[in-house]
């Protein structure tokens, strides 16, 4: 029996410890979110203190790798920076939060953050970017059926259209927002939309409709005990009465707003109320009172601006101190790694130098081998070209000699035939005359000149290019004559090759000099050799 009781007690104790551990774990998880709610409330009055607390929560979440809390901290820091007028820093925090919420697929948090980004873009006068954020938020809220989120987003879009004076679209989206809030039973949201609708009607000088919506808004704000928003609506009702000429009733509402703003220490609404009272007195001709209350409004606004400036300075100092502290921590952490990094770097550098030295030596050797191979190849190529040149030169010389021999032979043959013709033997005269004509036609055969010209151009390509650049009007016979002059051939041999007399050759040389524009004292052969 005792043993059974002991076992039961042991099991009960273990179960109790496990439950206690799980409870502590749940509480530990809920603490960061509770702290975030606390900082959100704190940020309205003490943004600098709230920002410091958020930084602590942010670093703790980083240590715990709690990415959701990290994103929520970034979003709240963005809101505080926006409230202090630091829009660039605010947008940076919201963009970091946006990236995290996308990775975590936290659609409601992502949509809420997109709405915040839309407000920041609107304050930076980037309405297109603002609307883009709202549209993305709207799509996400529809997917999660978040009616409060839908109402908030529709309200933001309606506000955009109101500021653009596109009142039909503004009414459309504000009414959509009201429907979503009513379905969700969210009176705070309904009150805000009624206030927005009243503001639109006031812009359109529909004061009866504006008063109706402001009254509905005030009822709902009072129902949820939102005194701060109630003050603004009461002030708006005072404006409506003043604009419709009911100055007494307007003053009554404005004084109620003043009393509430003093009770809640809302200096901005105090200044606004004093200004509205001054307007009412001015309209009733009581300018002394109007001046008095306008001066009170001015003093409160100056004090408000001064206080806001001090808060912003304090906030900037906190950001600076936090960044400085983070830099110091980072510097201390980095200093621990410096020696190790330096040691590793030295070893790596030494190894790199050794490797680079070996590579350099290897490259030099390879380069020497390549240069040697290239030199040998060039030498072989030059030798082959020289042999080819000599071969072509021999071919040209041989061909020229063959032409000379051929023409000499034909010339002697023609002479003999002429002698035979002079013998006046009737039986062979006609046939011999025909043979002479055939020989005359073949003494300077074109194919031989074509072969000669082809070989010569291969041997002296640059010479012909320069020649054509100097004079483009050269005939085939001119080029043949120039080629023979380039070979330093004698006039006698040239006359034989062309099958003409020395006098005819001199005439051809004279014509060539004129075409080449050679001066009287210059030598034709020398000129051709210099081309």
C-alpha cells in the first residue's frame, strides 16, 4: 500500500513539474508581446523611453532568434521614428520588418506594416507608392478575412482620395471601411470613419451632413472612452456651428473641447480650441477677446513646438547613444578577432607569395620555351618564304628568258621567211605569206604575258599596290613595261620581248614618264625602283 502511494505521489510530482515548466515556457513566450504592448502605449508620451525599451527587446529577440518579435520591434521603432518626423529612418525600419514578415508568412502583421509604410510614403508626398502599399495590404487582409484590417485600409485609401479632392471615390472607400468595421463590431474604427465622412461633407460645404456624421462619431468615441479623439470631434462640431453662423453654440462646443484638452493635458487641442474661440469672437466683433485667445493659442503652439523640438533632440541623442554603444560593442567583438585574422592573413600572404613566386618562375620558363618555339617557327617560316621567293624569282627569270628566246626564234624565222618571199617563187609565195601572218599574230601571245604578270605580282605585291595608288590610268602595256624596268632589263631585250623596234620602245618609255608625272631630270628606271 505504501509502495503504491509512493508511486502515485512520484507520478503526480513529475506531472506537476512538467505542467509548471510548460506554464513558465508559455509565460516566457508571452512576455515579449506584453512588453511590446507596453512600449506602444509608452511611445505616445515618452517616445525616447519607449525606443530604448524597444532596442532592448530587439537585441533580446536577436539572441533568442525570435524573428517574429524582431519584426514587431522594427515595426514599432518605425512608428516612433515616424511620429518624431524621421521619415527616412522610419521607412528603413518598416522595410526590414516587411522582409521578416514575408519570410515568416505572417500575413496580418505584413499587411499592418504595409499600411504603416503607406502612411510614411504619403507624408513624403509619394502618393503613388502610398497607394501601392495600401493595395498590397488590402489583398492580404482579404485573404485572411481580417475585417478590422480591411476597414483600416479602406479608410486610408479614402483619405488619399479626399486629399486629392476626388470626393466620390473618397465616399466609396470610406463607406466600404464603415461596413467592414460594423461587421467586425469595432466601434473605435466606426467612430473614425464617421469622423472622416463628416470631414468630407465639411469640405463640400454640406454642414448638416457633416454635423450628423460628427455626432455619430462622438457617440461612438464616448462609448469606447476615447477622450483624445472626442476632443477633436467636439472641436469640429464647434467649427460647423461657427461656419453656419451659430456662434453661441459654436463657442459652447469649443469651450467643452478646451476643458477636455486641459484635463487630458493635450496641448495641441488646447491651442486649437483657443484659436477657434478667437475666430468666433472675431466674427462677433469682439476683437479684444479674439486677440487675447489668439495670443493664448500662439503661446501654446510655441510651447508645443519647443517641447516637440526638445523631444526630437532627446530622441536623436538616444539614437546616437544607442548607435554609439552598438559600435563600441561591435568594436570590442571585432578586437577579439583581429589578432586571429592578422595571424591568418600573414600565413595566407606568405603562402600566396610562395605560390606566386613558383607561378612566376613557372611562367618565365614557359614563356622562354614559347619564345624559343616561336623564334624557331619564325625562322622556319622565313626560310620557307626565302626559298619560295628565290623559286619565284628563278621562275620569273626563266620565264623571261624563254620569252626572249621564243621571240628571237620567231624574229629570225620571220626574217628567213621574208627572204623566201623576196625570191618570188610563185608556187610557195601565197603559203609563205599566210605563215608570216600567223607568226606575227603569235609573237606576243597573251597567255605568256598573263603567266609572267601573275608571277611578277606574287613576287612584288606591295610594288603594284603602291604603283596603282600613284597612278590609276596605266594600261596593260604600261604595266608590262614597268615590270620589265623593275627587273632592270636592257632596252634591247625589252624591244625583243615586245616585238618592237628601239625607237618604238623609246616612244613607249616617254609616254609612261608623262603618265607617271616624272620630272625632266629624273630617271624612269630609278623612279620605278623607288616605288
